[in-house]
């Protein structure tokens, strides 16, 4: 490893590795007992009734749009300040993502923008808990109820966060998580969906396994070889090897979120006094789990600061290019610059600073000091 401070980094203990090796030596590498164990533990920790493990966060988003029956002709509202996979999960079903703008203080989906984008074709609404902060679910739920929409949460940033007494995984009708190494916990690649709805859970389990069901009664009648493919599905299964790692990682979630909060508060202390770098706003009633620590660089110097930090061994990053500005969406969905002005302006100012559970005080001090140095040189 170079001594660059990354913006995020996983932590795997020797015990985690031992557990993975134990599963490697067992009879089940996939579709075995670790999968259910991981799902059970995940639903306990999030407080959701059902958890369905899948092979990535992207697969989690896709099993959601498939399970709720999104199809050609449908529209789904998606905040533009997110990773492209949120919108892509709508396109996978042949439907149209309609981009909503975000709030200037938090960069969370703006309920007023959502209301403007609703049409007769709108079937569902995605919230994205940007950087780890829960959206305004009180208002989003009200909109969903008024218009008969299914409310979905791309919670890939917000495992361990809370909103008005609810935990991430309980905010929306369906909630998607990612276990990519930069996220709160990791399985290498991996994902999970939570829901309280048994029909959705059943459909998602079928969809992740080629659309195949095994009906035990039919098996008894026809023979143990019997199965039926009832829908078109995918192979989105998560292996037992990965689930074993996920089970261990979940034990450390609350400590890691605590550590992330400490780092975020230390940054806040510094930037709240700054006249050129501002932390994102905190919404009342929500407890951020800080997947990212995002600041807005207000002096037109974001790109220069980014370059300076990189040159000094600090892996700052930009999350995200608003999805409606990607060439694919411009070409296929006629999106254009100007349609989400708040996100477009923010895109020129945002910078994600390093934050991860094993970040040391010395690394934190180096990031802050390097930012001060940049300012002194620039002025
Ligand atoms: C990470 C992430 C995803 C995709 O997750 P993968 O596990 O990489 O497929 C989707 N949406 C958001 C907001 C993410 O941060």
C-alpha cells in the first residue's frame, strides 16, 4: 500500500479471515446455512422483518425494481445526486427514471421537486440517504401515500443511521444496502434488501435465483429433482463465503459508526469556523452514519484543492456527478444541464474527505493541516 490516505477503507480482522476459511473448508460454498444466518442477523440489526442477501448493492436495487413490478411505460423518481446504479435499476426494467433535484443544505432529495415530477405514469420513488444522512421520510411518506407510490430507499450510504427512532432498513417499503469495501461493512462485493412485506421478500428471493421456485408439495408429488422457473430472474446470489464475512462485520458496525461520527465531529469543528469550506447541513431528527464526509468548497477552488490534496497523499474524491449529466442519460432519456440546478451547482463545490474507522488522529490532523496549507498558499 502507498501511504496515501484513502477516502474510505475496509477493516478485516484475523478472526474474520479464520471464519471465512472455516466456511471454505465446509460443505457449503453457496446457498448454504451462512446466507440465512446473515439475513437473520441483518434483519435483527436493522429491525426490518425480512432481509434478502444478493451479490451487490446494484443487484439489491435491481431486485427491488423487479419485485415491485416496474415495467416499460412506468416512471420512477430518482434524486440526481447519487451513484448511477440507483437510476440504472429503473432502466434494467425498461422503465424511465425521472430525476428530482436535491436540497441545497443537505443534498438530500427535495420533496418539493418530487411533487413537481409526479405524473400518471409514476409508480415509485427512490430516496437516497446521501453521505449517510436519512432523507425527510415524514414528507416522502406523505407524498407516497397521497399518490399511491412505493417508497424505496437506496440506503447504500446509511447502514447504522437513524431517523425519528427508526433504523436504516426501516425507512422505506424496500431498502437497499451495499457491502462494497468502501461502505460501512464489507463482503468484498455484496448487497442486501430489507422489507416488512412478505410478498416482496418472496419475489426477491425468486428473482435472485433465476426466477426459480421450489414448491415443497410439488417436490413431494413429482420427486426431489423438481423445480419450476416461474419468472425471468438472474443469478444474484451471495456466497456463504461472503456471508460468513458479513456476519462477523455486522458485530463491529456500531463501534465503526461511532468512530465515523467522532471523525465527522472533528472535521465539523474546523469547518464550521471556515469562511470558504462548509460542512453539509444536518437535518433535524436524523442521525447520520457518515459513509462520506462531504464539504462544499465555496471559493471556486474545489478542483485546485482536490488536486493539491491528491499531490499531498490525500485521496479526496467527488460524490457525485449528477446522474442526469451522464452521456448515457442525455442520449437515451434526453436529460440536460439546467434541469436540476441545485445539484448542478453543488457538483462544482463538493469534496469527500477521508473518513474510515481505522483513520488515525495523525491522518486526520494531516488532512486538516493540508487544507489550511492550501488556503495559505492560495491567498
Ligand atoms: C455503492 C453504491 C451503490 C452500488 O453498490 P455496489 O455494491 O457497488 O453495486 C448504489 N448506490 C449507492 C448510493 C452507492 O453508494
